[in-house]
């Protein structure tokens, strides 16, 4: 006979584990979490360079894109940073705050985080089954039939927390998005890689600076010159193009804008505090010095030499030896250089997914589907993506907490009560 349980969680990543733990802690017996991965928690282990950037000391809806800020705020408000810190502390994982505002385990080891979550799931009575890839889910009566090569399960309630499409080798290959669709949900018009490095035209001079990082501003600018998105952070040149927080944070804006706004460009400012006129004036103040030595005051030497080379200016020249046109062109290059992006490196290299199931299709107080009663959704599969810094995990913890607690509460209310 097919096993029937009150709740099945499909996907035991950050959001699914959080949901299962809180469903179990709320007193729901027989919670099963299924995951296709042989080894659980791949993304938790690779996160933050193996240290797992669990959250950020200051999280608000402004750190996210997708959906609407008001909707994101409501979910984040249910399980904030302090709740997250307390939750992990109670599991024996103390978090420390770094200068950037990011929170990491004091152990500097992501295994601490994963092990604590797995223990918490076990203590909450959750049965973790893996590898157990779910191939399809169907509505059956008021519940769900869940299929895989491992067999079939019947569940009164279902939480889908299968992630988006980023890092598909971890198991998050988008199959869960298709399951949500098969149950009646829609997806945003575009589902694209986010927090992903950007590729430049082959042989672009910035690629010759591979390994060099410097503070910069990147802007997505439309054909009318309007700034559609701006990031200011460290930029890393690589052999294929641009990476580092500045490039990763702007990537989703670039990808989404360039397809709808013809003429959209990516601008790079290596002197982000100055506009073109101010940079021109600053160059002029360096009278009597070589441009190399003037620019080196603010920029790494490798970058300075490459920039001057591209501008066709000899490094030993002084600013007086440039005519006004050449000087203005150099100032523009320093403050608003158009960089020819050919695309991004795709889901294989993306840290998260932009787009997914629209938040308007779920009740924010329970993360329950508005279309399919008994189905809850959590994590990256929803149309919410955060910037670099621990914001994506915070979304996973918060939405997982809400989904798991609410699913348990509804299941308990639906239980037949003993006759008094
Ligand atoms: C390299 C990298 C580094 C990152 N670093 C950070 C960081 O430091 N801080 C931060 O906040 N965020 C970071 N992120 C983002 C963060 O990992 C994600 O936002 C978060 O893991 C999303 O959680 P999730 O539970 O929604 O999805 P996932 O973590 O993707 O979990 C989904 C789970 O569902 C399972 N699954 C999928 N389909 C099926 C199926 N059909 N059947 C059964 N199981 C299935 C998968 O195996 C997986 O275990 C990083 C991401 C990457 C790729």
C-alpha cells in the first residue's frame, strides 16, 4: 500500500530543511523531506567560499529584486536576522559579523552549518530521504501524489523547495519549477541566471588584467542615458570578462534589461566618486606629473597602464601634453566607459536565479499557494533574488520557516479531533 503522510517537503536545501525542521518542531509527526542529491546541502557547503555566508547583519527588502518590495518585506519580517542568529546559536553554531556586514559561522566552515541543520531535522523527527528525485507531483483529492524512481508517496500537504536553476549539478535543475507549473502555477516571463559573472568580447583588454580586483561602479544605462541599475563594489577582471561583487550584483539587471531595452549598455567607472567633469578637473590638478603617476594615486598600476594604452596616451606624458579632446576622452573612460558584454556565464556559474513563481501566487503569511490549497512554496524557486552578502540564504531561511510552520499548523487543524 502507498505510504500516506501529513507533509512531504520536496527539496532539502536551505529552504526545505528550514521548512521541515519547523514543521516537525510545531509538533507534526511523519514529515518526510525528499532530495535528489546523494550528499545533501551542496550549496550550503560551497557558499561563501566554503565558509557559508549565512546572513547579513542588516537585511531589508531593498537588498532584493523580483516580485515587489512590500511582498518580500512581509516574508522577511516573519523571520529576521536576529531570529536567524538565535536559531543557529541554539543549534550550537555561533555566527560572527565581518566588516562587510556578512555573518559567518565562527568555525569559518560551512560543514558546521549543514551538520547543525541535519541534526535539527533529525531531532524534529523529520525523515530525510535521499537520493530520492521527485519526477512528478499530482493533485489527488485534497492531497498530493508524489512520484519518483524510488516509489510513490501520498501527502496531505506538500512543500516545494527545489531551488531555481543555479548550479544545476547540485540537483537544482529547474525540475521543481516545472512541477509548480504542472500544478497550475505560472513562472515569470523570464527566468535567468543571477549573481553570475559576465563575459566580454574575446580578447578585450580588461581580460588581460585577469586576477586584478579594484573598487568600481557598474551601471546599466538605457539608450536614453537613464541609469537603470547601479552597483558599487569590488570588480574582478578574469580571463573571460568580469566577476567580483560589482559584476555579480549587476548581472541580473543587465540580462533582464538588455533584452527589453535595445541600446542598453553596461558602463564601468573606475573612479566612481567622480563624474566626467570632476575627473577632468582632477587630471588637470596633476600638472607637471606624468599621467601614470597621477592615475596611480587612485588606481592599481596594471590598470593604469592598460587604460592609458587603450586611450592611446603614453604613460610618461603629463596632462598638459594632452589636448582638451584627448583629456576629456580619458576622463570619460575613467568615469563612464562602455564595456562590451556578450552575455553571462549561465546557470552553471550563477549563485542564484532571477525569476520563478511570482509571489502574488502565494499567501505571504503562510507561503501557501493561492491556486492549489495545501501546497506551499519556499526559497529560490520564488521570484526573489538577493544581492551578494547572505541575503539569498536569509530569504531561504525566512520563507522556509513560514512555509514549514504554516503547513504544520494547517495539518494539525485538519486532524480529526478526539471526541471529548
Ligand atoms: C556557489 C554558490 C555560492 C553561494 N553562496 C552564498 C552565500 O554565501 N550566501 C547566501 O546567502 N547565498 C549563497 N548562495 C545562494 C544560496 O545557496 C541559495 O540562495 C540557496 O541555497 C537557495 O536555497 P533553496 O533551498 O531555495 O534551494 P537549493 O539550495 O538549490 O536547494 C534545493 C534542493 O532541492 C533539491 N531538488 C531539486 N529538484 C529536486 C527534485 N526534482 N527532487 C528532489 N529534490 C530536488 C536539490 O537537490 C537541492 O538540495 C550561493 C550559491 C552558489 C551556487
